[in-house]
């Protein structure tokens, strides 16, 4: 069981970041579970909404009411609050630019990435270069083998097909998918790079070096599986290897926030 250090959900979690600022050789992952924080979600969302820019508030207003909007508001607002502490500026004043494929960025020296799926949000922060994060709800209704045939490398597809039960197939599919998407998001070109053109490997519990094909540049990323919670799979990819992964959980289940000492 990971180490757990608790503080309150309603905004105090940002203080936790102030007390444990980002170190040069670490990636901090902040996981927000909107269902597990249900009792306090209102406070979390209010605190997040308050620091959005007018443009972001307009974007939120155009989104479907419910989970998609809550994920965007909680994700973007919490990201702004973390970045605000990291750079010592008011969260709502930060100018988030978009890279050529739409990847949000702030400035050299501080990198971040956000993902959300079915009420879970993952925010990654690093001072050591680009990162990508992914979190996915393990959806058993999806035709996994059909998607794997389209998007997975031969070795990955073979592992999904060889899984001995539906449960193992689901776990293998999402383990692989989140790692691939984390790489594509670290790179920033996302799904414009053919996901089946590279493989993420079968290793568990260790950092895995994943090279992209030379035709798209041959960049290398270092991938870690992450505990996505009971219903989700998650992963993080970094341009630099050997990073320490620190994982924080914002969840009322733990009475506040739980700090997990490492990935997986
Ligand atoms: C990046 C991408 C894989 C995200 O897939 P997804 O499963 O829908 O979404 P996720 O929950 O994993 O991530 C969404 C977050 O990723 C971030 N993001 C957006 N574009 C990104 C990119 N190119 N690279 C990395 N992260 C990106 C955003 O913060 C976004 O959250 P927000 O909209 O709440 O701010 C997909 O959108 C993609 O392939 N984009 C690039 C393709 C492209 O060029 N599109 C044209 C847009 S200009």
C-alpha cells in the first residue's frame, strides 16, 4: 500500500503542493476522482472555476453539462492552481499557449500534461522536459480486439489475443493503450502518429524506454505505468529517463489527499 499523507480536499490540497514543490528529477502526478470527491466536488469545482479565464469559462459553457464539463473545469482549474504555485503567479493570469498540434504549454522549464476519462483527471508536472499522461476508464463494452487490430503493434495485439480471460484482456488492452497514448501526448503530435507504428513492451513495474519509428523522428520516451484507481488504467511518459514519480490522490475516500510514494 502506498504512503498516504492527508490534507483537506476543498482547496488545502494546493497547500500540499506548496509544501512539496516540484524537484528537478521528479514528475508529480495529481489524480482527481470526481466520484470519490462527490461530497466535496462542489467545493473543488468552485475553486477550479474561479481561476479559469473568460475564454475557458466560455469553453466550459459550450460543453455538455455533467461529467465532460466537470472534467474540463476541475482539470484546467486545478492545473492553473498548481502552475500558479510553481511559478509564483496568480493562476488566472497564466497564459497557456497551444503547440502545433494543440498541446497546451506554459514556458520553458516547466512542463505539464492533463488527461481525463469518466470522472477521473490526471495532471502531470515536470521540470525536466516534455511529459505526457493518459488515463482511461476500462470500458468492457468496447470491442477491444477490433481496436487493437487497428491501433496496436503486432506484439501488443498478440498479448491482447493471448490473454487467458476477459478480465486479463481488458487489463492488457488498457495497460497498453494508456502507455501508447502517454507517449503520443509527450511527443505532442498525438494520434497524428500512427499508434501501431511503435510498441510499448510488456514490462510491468519498471521504466520502459520506447523509441518512435525513425520515419517520424525516432524520439525516445520513458514510460511508467501508474495506478489509475479501481476502474481506470493510467500511464506517464517523459523525455528524460530515471525520473522519480510522485503520485498524489485528491479523494474524499482518504479523507482528503493521499500521497503515493511512487508509480504502480
Ligand atoms: C492529444 C490527444 C491524443 C488527446 O486525446 P483524448 O483521449 O481525447 O484526451 P485526453 O483526456 O487524453 O487528453 C486531453 C488533454 O490533452 C491535452 N492536449 C491537447 N492536445 C494535446 C496534444 N497534441 N498533445 C498532448 N496533450 C494534448 C489537453 O490538455 C487536453 O485537456 P483539456 O482539453 O481539458 O485541456 C488527441 O486529441 C490528439 O491526438 N490530438 C492531436 C491531433 C491534432 O493534431 N489535432 C488537431 C488539434 S490542433
